[in-house]
C-alpha cells in the first residue's frame, strides 16, 4: 500500500514531471556538467608548444575526470577492463531511448564528439593514463597514454551511440512522485527504504576527502639585483618543491616563455636587465590535489651593450689650413697640413676613428669605445689644423637608447728640433727623449661626456680616456702623442660610472 504523500509546506515547491519538463536534479546535473564539457571543449586551445600542452594536460585530466563522474552518476558503467580510449568512447555515448525516460541524470554525451586524444609512449612526456583502480585518469610519464587532447573538426557529424543506463534513483513514471521507491516485502514491520538498483552502486573516488591545494615552489636564490660578477656566465637557480614526495611536478617559465617541466637541473638565468622566472606545482593526482599558485622571482643586473661609430667634421686651424674636410664635409678619416715635399715628404697629417662593439659591460669597467690612429707627417707651417670635432654615435642594445657625443680634439704640431739637438753637445738628451719632444699630439680638453642614463634608479655617466702605446708614441689619460713620420694607433676607453663629472 502506498502511503499518502505529506502535505506540502508553503516554502516547498512540488515538481511535476511533464512530457518535456526537467526534474530539479536534472537541472542541477546539467549545470554542473556544462562546466566539465566546456572545459574539455577548449582543449584545442592549449597552445602549440609541447611543453605548454603538457602543462594544460593536467587541467584537461581534471575536466575529463569530472565528466567520468557525471557519466557514472547518470547511469553509465565503466568495466574493470576499461582502457583510456574505451573510456573516451563511453563518454561520447548517449542514453538509449528506453533508458532516457527512466534515468535521473544526463542523457546526452559527456564530452564533445570531436574530442581526439593523441597517444604517446615517450617516457619523457607526461601523459594522461586511465587507472582502473581509481576509476579516473592520472598523470604519469611511463607507459602509453594521451599526451594531449584536441578537437578534430574533420570528424563528420554522426548519430551518437545509444546505451542502456540505469541509476540507483529512477524517475517515477507511474505517479506524481519524483523518485520511485519500493517497500521491503519480506517484513511488514520493516521500515520503508529507497529501492535498491540491480546495478552496482556508484563508488566514491578512491582518493576521498577534500581536494588539497599544493604549495608553490620556492627559489634557491631570491629575486634581487645581482652584480655582473654573479653571472658566470649565467646565474644558477634551483627550484624547491615543498610538497610531499610523489604528489606534484614543478613547472617553470623564464621571461614569459613556454612552461617547462623542471628536471632538477639548476636553471640558467641569463645576464639581462631583468629576467622574470615563474614556477608552480602541478598535481600528479588531480582528484586529490589542486595546482598551486604561481610564485615569481625577478632577477636583475645592470650592464651595457652596443656599438660605436664616428666621423670628423668642422676643422679649425691656420689661415692656410689644408684639409679633406673643409666646409660641410665629414668622414671617419681627417687629413690636414701640406706635406713638405721639398724635404721629400709626401703625406699630410691624418687622424682616423674606428668604432667598436661592446657587450655586457658592467659599471666602472673600462671598455674599448673605439680606436684612434694618428699619422704625424712633416708639413709646412701655416697649413695645419689646431682642432677638429669628432662625433661619436653610440647605439645601445642594453639599455635601448642611442646617443650622439660631440668631442673637440685639440691638435698640436710641434717644431721638429731633433737634428738640432743631436748636433748640440750641450744637450745630452737621449734619442728617445728627442723623439718625444718632436711628437705631435692630440688631446681632449674634457674627458667627461654629456651622456647619462638612469637604470633601476641609478644614474650612470660616461667618461673617456686614452690608452695603449707602442714605440711610435705614448699616451696619457687625455693626451695622445705620435712621433715624427710615425703612425700610432691608440685606444679610446670608456667607463660608465655613477660618479657625476666635475
């Protein structure tokens, strides 16, 4: 005998199932399943890089496992001999016409019919593998499994395969109650209870309990501003996984690059103004653990890299100045003075600049900005230059700036007195001293430049100096001397310093 239903309270809504209506449980299951199906549907957008797909795989596995649970709760059955491909095929089925009117759950497929799993047996690749003991997909590198999931748009639309489904709770098609139930006919005194399905009850997930959030990795060296000397040539940083053993893998990304699985080898942080490293923990069992937040470290250093070029222009000098760069002409070679051809000399004085490339120059480190070659010819007085402008163009790749530095080189042509001194026994100077006395020279009145740039809150200035010497002359910080009828090539050194010029 069926008991009379209880009188509904004002706050209770009675749900009657019409021909085309949905039950309340159906609506709740549909809302929950939409999230799973939508997540699986975006598998095709997991990125083109293998490493990015590997990271996305753990999210796909979590979505598929939710679809599996929805399938089982909706009357589906996964046998103990199931494989990964057979489970995917099960999730694409729909309830048969006979079971659609009886089950209280989702009747259609749990995943997009276009879903295609790409299999792999590569031991170095993380894969989604079906575990029958857990009735879920797990992530592991050994064995064969799905290395990624995509949507295959070439799959022709076909009718989904129907299968018989049955749940513990079945819809009551004979009366106005939502759920069918049966009385225990063996004993009149026994309390009434819900009907027991002939199918095995749905088992709870093997992991049980609430999902735990993994802890984010930490870095062996904290993000900070490091000296240039710490990069030899790279800064080595290891990742520390604070989670229990065999619960999580660590993934990292350098400068917004692809996510890569960390294999325990220290990361090589390049020498750069700023390098951001991100890392997070990915669960090996998505049913028990949730991925961690992303931890970030910013590794910084200061250095300079670039190239230099230069041209001469606007020479000044004697009233009878002879030069190849008179007027608006410019060039990397500057000649001046009229050769003393009556004494057998045919070449004028010349000055040339050759630029340099420089890389990874640390603050207060001297580097070659360029080289200066000066030929001290024998020329007639009244035809020589006394100054010339050198414009040095600096193009920095680090920092990304350009600068034009104008310099005025002062030129001094000395009288040639060596022969007179050699014949004057009252002056017993060495021949080397005589050569130095006759040397013409170039000097920079101001070795500081107008260049300045601010990096990471520090302002740097560029100062110059001459360096290098050989038997054809000598240099000081701001002077460049060349012996008569000799060519000397010296180096112009630069240094970036935080000390403001005087």
